[in-house]
């Protein structure tokens, strides 16, 4: 009975060694790469050796003569004599099993080492992919900037150029009740179509202010910033304002942001606006070959021109704007509804 319990104990210890899971490390760096760049083995070498060591100490099919008392050991030695003769196949099997276990342990050790190498190479590939992705984004931004710089300001009445056709289509589809268009140097607004005379940041369309890619009656709101000063007054009255009026749907709104010439003179007379700034806001900065001013207005002179072009409910809603160093005003006019 004692021998049976001993054999059961040996087999239980062997099975526990084989089924033992990898020890969880409490160190936060246990799951990361070590200094050599290799990941730690999921099973330590000591655990790999337990199977072979357990088989080496396994006495079966012979009795273990190193345990129990002297007489018991002598009895076991006598009993082992016939077992050595009749149990030779089992001994051979145990020897082969030990060799197989050692081979498996070496194979697992090599597999874990290869795994750590592959994990290290995978981490390097991820870093390389990340760097390439950033370089790709930088290159795409540089190409887009170069493409925009090659788009020249269109001549008067020239065909519009759509810079980003996908963005243009998405914005048009998102405004079924009428387009919201920003014309000129105002900063772009989310959900608005920005049109400029050059490929400025945020511009979707490069076009002349008198030849926009929108059908008549399709615009709900049109913001014209720094535009009315660039036309002679006769052209503004006879061509530009009627064209913008036709673009608006009934009830549509035109917002004009322009230099307030009267207030600019008052500020200069009061010493609040120096002569150089007055010169720039009066004649324009001529950026990108456009923007040279040909006429000056204030609220009292611009509103009658809007009314003569068919707009109604015209009013100055903001006369305290201070854009780019000069006093500006915002005038709102609406296309009448039938």
C-alpha cells in the first residue's frame, strides 16, 4: 500500500509539473520587452526542465530502494531482480520517454526564443510603419500646398476652378435648402463653401466674383468680404450686385463686409489711424494679384446701391468691425420674396 501511494504521489507531482501555468509577474515591465529587445519567455526554463527531471527521478517499474527502512530497501532490491528482467520493455519505454521530454523542452525553448525575436521585429516594423505614415501625411500636405500654389487667380469672367471636388459635392449635398457661400478673404466657416480669387487656406473654389459655379436661385446666404471695393462703382451697380441678386433664392441674404471709408477718415482725423494704415485700407494690399480698391463706401452710400439692384431690408448690422487694421462695416441685404 505504501508503495502504491508513493507511485501515485510521484505521478501527481509529474502531472502538476506539466500542467503548471506560467507564473504571473507583478512587475509592470514583465509584459514588455527587456533591454535586449526580446520579450520574456511565457514559460521559464525551470518549468521546461521539470518534466524531464520528474521522469529522471521516476523509479517505475522498479521499486525505489532509496526510501523506507533498511529491511524494506533490501526487500525492494530483491524484488527488483526479476523486475529488471521482465520489466526491461518498460525501462526502455521510460528511457525513450525521458529523451522525448528533453527534446520537447529544447523545442519549446527554441520556439519561445524565436517568438521573442519575431515580437521584437514586429515592434520595429510597427515603428517603421508609423514613421512612414507620418512621412506620407507630410508629403500629402506638401503636394496639396504645391497644387494650391500652382492655381493662379482667374481672369475676370474666367471659368471657376474647383479645388476639392469631393468636398464641394459633400457640402452642396448637405445644404438642400440653399447654399451658404463665403466669397473673399473671410476665414472659412464649418459647413460653408468658401470661394476666393486664389487658393487660400480653406478655399474650395477659385473663381471670379462675377462668375461663380452656382445656378441662379441656389444660394441661401452669400457673404462677400472685401469685394465691393474692388470694382468701379458703375460695374458694381450694373453687373456685380444684379449677379449676386440673381444667385440668391427668394428671401436669401447677402452680407457685405467692407471698409467703412467715412469712419476711417474720422479715425485718421482723431489720430487713431496712422497714414500708412489709411493708405493700405484705402488702396488695398493687392495680395495674390487681386484686391486693389477702386471705390470707397460707407453705410449711407452703399445701401442705396443695394436698393437700386433690387435688394430690400438693407441695413448696417455692425459698424464697429476692426479687420486687418482698419474700420470695417457689415451690411445685410435680402432678396425680396414674391
